[in-house]
C-alpha cells in the first residue's frame, strides 16, 4: 500500500471505534463531494455550444479585460 494509506490505517487503528466511525464518515463525505462536483459538471456540460463559448470568451476579453483610465477620478 502507499505511504499515505498506511499512515491513515495506522493512525485510525489507534482510535476508538466511535472515532473510527467518524473517520469513515468523513471519507464518505469526501467521496460524495467529488461525485457531486462531477454531477454538476455533467449537468452543465453541453448547455453552451463550443462556438458560443468561444464567442463569450472573445467578448469578455475584448470588453471586460480593459481599464479605461478616463473613467477613474483621483481625489484632490
């Protein structure tokens, strides 16, 4: 096994059964977080076509990534 997994097993074997259950619950919550992120990406993928995404990127780069010095006034 890998070093990290060995360390997790060693450390958790020293815990009480109640705390081992908490560790297991935490591991499950991490796995669920990853799967929820995957579900979000899956749901969102395909909502915008590649052409639309490129157009949006171009619009943002042309119009949002600019500083117009004349729009800023310095206090006297």
